[in-house]
């Protein structure tokens, strides 16, 4: 029977948590559910990776501003990855 897993997140659900997850401002339950999802989802792991890289790169400024259009580009990338059925990490590097 189903229902043994308390929290089952969809990819979109994970994306909405990603910045909080990196900020460490999710609950332990949410964190566990996100990590479980990431283990099985290459798309979300790749997205988490790139978001994390961006945050690390901008972390020297204590207050940083996401560039305008950042979210749009991220969402476009996510949607392209989903539609193409391949993870962003498998796209050829320029
Ligand atoms: Zn996912």
C-alpha cells in the first residue's frame, strides 16, 4: 500500500523550496523530503547545483541582489530541461 512515505515532493515543489533549502530555513521534515527527492532526480540536483554555485559566487557580498531576470532564466532552464527530457548537466558546454 502507498502512504508509507510522509512527504512526496514534486519537482516544482522542490524548486519552490530550493532557496530556503540552501538558506537552511526549511524544517527538518522538508529538508529530508527534498534530499530524498534530490537523490532520485537528476534535474533537481542539477538545478540545486547551479543555484548553489550562483549563491556561492555572490556570497562575498553579505547583501546581494539577484540580477533582474534571474528567476525567469532559471525557470526557462527548468522548463527546457523538463520538456527536453534531459537534465541541464547533460547539455553541451560552450
Ligand atoms: Zn525533481
